[in-house]
C-alpha cells in the first residue's frame, strides 16, 4: 500500500493534458509486465478509466461471426424473440439473462433506451446463487450460430483477455501479478449483445458496475460511443483490431477511488443499424471486497443485485447514472 501512496503523491506533480482520444494499451506487453505499458495503464486508469486494447489474441473471424449471428437474431419476428424474454429465464434475477425489446431497459434513470438486448452468462448448473445457471437461448433451428458463436467468443475473452488484464491491473496497483487470481476462480460474466436500430439507437448516460467491461464494437467510420473524461464528453471511434475497456464501479470501490469508473453513453444516428457486444466482468459471486488500505468490506453479490434493482425496478439507472442527469 505504500507503493500506491507514493504513486499518488507523484501523480499530483504530473502535467496532465486534456484528453482528446483514448490511449491504446498492448495486452501482449501487459502480459510481459512491460514497465512502460504498466505505467501507461496506471495513468489511464487513474485519470480516465477508459482505453483501447490491441494485440488481444482474438481472431476477427469469430468476432464477425458473432456480430452476424446477433444481427440475424435481432431481425427475427418479435414474437419469436419474445420466446427468450426475461420472465421465462431460470436464473435469478431474471433480468440478467435473455431478450429485452426496444425501450426495455432504463440506464440513465430518465428515459428508457431505444435498443434491443440479449444477455447471456457463463453456462453453469442452476444454483441458488444469483447470476448463476443456464440461459434460455435459441438453438440453431431458430437462430443459426447465435449461441455457439457467443459462447466461443465468451471463452476467448475469459481465457485470453481477462487474466492478462487482471495481471496488468495488479501490477499497476503495486500488487503481486497474481493478486486478483483468487477472486476470479469462478467469475461472473454478464455477456450482452446489443442492437441499435437505424437513426435513433441510444444507451443513456451511466457507469458500469463490474471490475471492467470488454466492449467489442462493430466497425463504423463514425463513432456512436461517447465517454466523459474530466470536464467534457469525447467520441470513441472504432479502431480496427482493438477492444474498448472501461473500468466499473466495483474496481473503483476496490481501489478506494484510485482507479475510476467513467460515465459513457451511446448515441447512434447512422442510417444503418449497429451491433455491439459488451462483456461485463465480475469476480466470484461470493467475493468480499476490502477496499485497498481500509478495513471496510463490500459484498460483490450485493453490488450486482442493487444495480439490477436500480435499473429494472426502481428506475434509478445503472451505476452512478443518477449523478449524471
């Protein structure tokens, strides 16, 4: 913890330029524990909580297959898609899995979003634990390749991205490289595919609540994603062969505010539709978080459940959304 204090003191002396674009972090360099890349990761997590990653090791073929299968699912008749809606899901809370139509989700606490979503998780036997169990998902006779491509991509993220990024975050915090490992033996994913209709798709201002989110964007020459950094909103263009990473509230709590979760929104005004795939990464469901340098404790499960209550029942929005309106 002394290392963090020294870094904080040193950080205050840095000259910080106003950010106009997000930095790009090499995941392969993080895996090698490159001091330069670790320092770069620390800086962006401390200042902004949003960045691109390159050299992530996931091929474009599975990404494109999953985007294509998602678009085909969302083009199905509404009565077919509703066979996989929230209230027929088995996992608790039911809103963490399955299909939600246009205006089904309220992220900013003000207006429901004009977007369609389908949420999956890591497939496990049904359990009394929340967010744990199978997803009721269409098979190939209904949506060819939808389930298989998503689960293949999910496994790629789980094995090729999450461990390397956790290692980089631990080193950036001055911890042992494997410090987070015990908290991610059996992690929780909320794996989402989102469909933004032509001309009016939107996801309202919010923060995410997990450790971090891996966002796979469909490439377009003009951006739809916007991020609030310091004192203004900036566009986040699609950069080929990269993913966007944003930190969530849970990591902000864990680091006692050292690393920040950043507000963001999607405004999709293009004449064509848009598919994106955010994967929200959480630790083991029973994780007890002790914010660094404190004796406080926070239950990961309660953070997740409270957020779902805030989105789907009380209408206050996701994460720190009510601070942003």
